[in-house]
C-alpha cells in the first residue's frame, strides 16, 4: 500500500470516528422515521447487496483453497458466516429490547449497555481494519466503502442512542469512535491472509443487513420507503457506474 492511500485511509478513519461523535447533533425524528435515516439505510444495504455479496463468491473460492486450520472448516460455508453476523446482531437487538421492557425506565440495564458497546466496538474495529484490507484495493473502492459505512454509522448511532439514552452520549459514542481508530492502527501494523479477510467481510455483510433492516422494518417506525428506495437506487447506480 502506497503512502498516499495510507494517509487517505487515516483521514477517513478519523472522519468515521467523528461521525460517531457528532451524529447526535443531527436532529432526526424517530417516529415517523426521518427520511434521511431511511435514505442512509438504503445506501448501506445497496453497498452490501451490490458490492459485498457478489464478492462472497470470490471469498468462497479463497476459503476452498485453505487446507488446514479453523478457517478450512468453513469451506463451502461463506454465506453461513454472513448469516452468523446477521444472527449475532439480531440477538443483541433482542437482548436490548427485552432489557428495556423489563426495566422501569425506557433504557437498557448497565450490563446490556456494555454488551452492546463491546460488540459494536469489535464491529467498528473490523470496519476500521477493512479500510486498509479489502478484497478490491484502490482509492475508488476505499471511498465507496467509507461513504457507505459513514451513513451506516449514522443509522447505528440512532438505534444505540434510542436503546441506551444519555449513557450512550456520555460514554458509548466515544468508545465506538476509538474502536475505528484502533482497527485502522491494527490494519496498518498487521496483515492477515485473504481467507481471513473473506471471513471478516462475510460477517460484516450479515451485520450491516441486520443493523439497517431492524431500524426500517418494524411497523411502529413509520419508515419512509421512498427515501430508503431512493438512497438504495442512487448508490446502486453509483456502484454500477464506477
């Protein structure tokens, strides 16, 4: 990786961290759901379905070439890794909702908050790492990935803030911002094999799909379908053009 790409990825990592720190300043309505949030969700899903999921076929080929170790066990199962990512974050969402229902206030318990923040910190660290190690290298690929992830973070922030209220603003958003930088630092200092990158990208795909759709699909959200479709359509056109 050349110096210019490394420097650009560092600036993007800082920008993604700042997204977590300042997205709360944007005043989005929860019900009915803000059109901007629905559009951001559409962009994130478009990136997964148009860019990441087609690459899973290439990732599958990489995994099939691994003959030993834990990753070899995943041969022919790259889509199961994506399903695992979706399932993990669905479980986290259910835990948070149950905690809010059982508590006396409309917020989660401290234990659930830390579980959520730890899980999303790993998730953000993965994204920070993949700023430097993607299946398709190059500046255009980096910009498309980071743009989709920035909007994805805005959607995630909205959901996490709804679950955890003020403690998310006091603590959570800073930890998630730091996790992106830590992931980038690890990516600049280490490089794992293509098979491991395949696993990470598949897991990320499942996580992004769930984290967006859980915000859009519940009927009580009163989501904006036209905004979601417009965001998905525009970003799909961009991805297919470049």
